């Protein structure tokens, strides 16, 4: 897991790993910088930006009432 690294730091880490393990980057990955991140050669990318601003939907059953 390459977490909160700059693309340059990720590239250096990938060179050290040298294919001995799959790599995943996370932290500060956005749609604006994802092309820079993918260019360094990581195997997987995680991005919390997909859910940080998602609206909340209450799907609990606490508001159900008996029908009379």
C-alpha cells in the first residue's frame, strides 16, 4: 500500500518493490490527478473521493408505522 505519497515517491517505491508484490496507491487520489498516478505503474488505485461527498440516504426501518 502506497498511501499518501507523491507520484514521484510512488515511482521510487515501485522500483524498489520490483514486481515482487502487487501495489496499491491510496490517499489524495482525485479525478484531476489520477492520470499522473496511473502513469507510475501501480496495480490498483483506491480513492475515497468517490464517497466523501456522496449524499446520505436513510434506509432504516425506524419510520415505519402500522397501517390501519
